[in-house]
């Protein structure tokens, strides 16, 4: 079994994967003075029995690197995964300063389409892999190069976000797309073919600006799309009308217990419900309520 958690951090992104191997992955960082100790304590507890730990940074927008310095100081990052970039900002927060230190230092591993690394997607007799694979970026792509230049010039870094999957053998495949924007995705739509997935975390938190092109939705055919946290007026619920959805604005923390051929789903809002999951009458756990089971 593996465990994937999407934290409810109010207009930001932060996840972790407790793999069924000797791996632990944190994705993005959005901490506040109110939640930072509780979240770091949970990360420490959940990763305590893992020897390989990595941090994946999708891009250096503040709502994805907020208080990264606090995270690094209290749970040192030894493997920092990001696209190779030179993003700049006129007004540098402590989180962005730490991002630059990690990005440009000897702990950085630069991700790209098809990249391979122990123990990200390689395994041996010592330990299994994490099951993470990067589908984008293609570093030679001209549109991606333009996005890198915009980020270097201090403009939005949204479109340097990678696309990557986590797969449990015999179980679910989950995909992240950072904050990719619709117009950029339309430009690169024929550059990659996306795999079939079970759960899609909608890019740009599900905002209208991050609407996934129909061609990619058809390729992925997700069982569930998670709409992230953002002001409701900015979210494009209608774009995903043909799909089952979990809305984090309402569900709050979301936990996915990934097992062979099924995912048991828990949320921290006990008043939240959906009608598309199977009810296997499981007990509540993780201080969350059992929402239902996705049978694969």
C-alpha cells in the first residue's frame, strides 16, 4: 500500500507520497505560520521509516514554495527535483531565496521527459523504485525554451512546470501538471502523448487558465479529477463536467490509500460527499472521514 496526501493549504499546493518502497516524496511547499509545525511534524512522522527522500518543485510561484526555507531547515532537503531554470523575481521572498539555493546547488536533480534515476524509477536488489516518471518537459522544445526565458526575465514561471506520474504496480496512476496554462498546453499538445491515469490533479488548481485540452483529457481518461484550492470564481468546474470530481475547496485534506486494484479515499471535511465511489464501509482514519473507494 502507498499513501498520497493533498494538503488543504488555502490557494496553494502541497503533497506527499509515502511509497510502498523505501521512498518518500514531497511535492511543492505552501506553509503558513499557522500550519507549518503541524505539517512538518506529519512529514517527519510519515517519512521516519524511509531512507530515500526527495522534494519535487513544480515551479517557483510563491504558493508552491512558501516557507520552503522553513521546511528545509526543519526537514533538510537532500534531493531537490526541478526543471533546469534561471527564474528570477524582483521581490525575493525567503522561500524563493531558498529555492534558488537548492536549484543551483549540488542537491539539485534536473528533471525532463524520460529522465531516469535511482530510486526515482530505477530499482535493484537493495530497494524498489518510487514509481515516478516525467512526461514533460522536452528540453529541446522551442515553446518550453520560451517559457524558460520568460521565467528568467521575471515573468510567470507557470509554464516551466513538469508533467509527471506516480504509479503503484497493480494499482493507481496519478498525474501532476503543476500550474501549466491552457494556451501553453495547446501549443505543445502534439509534442507528447499522455498515459491513461486514474486520478488527475488539475493544473493551476483547476483554474480556467489551466484548463486541460480535450485531446489530453481523452488520452488520460481520468476516473477522478481533483480541483484544487482557489477562489471559486476562478475555478472552471464546467471544463470537467464529463468527469467525476473532488473539489478541495470543500473536501479539504484529501488522502488516497492506494492498494492493488483500488484506492480508498479519505477527506478531512466530514460533511463532504460524492456519489461516484463505492461504499465498502471502511472506518475513518488519519483524522479524516472515509469518502469511498475507487475500484480500478
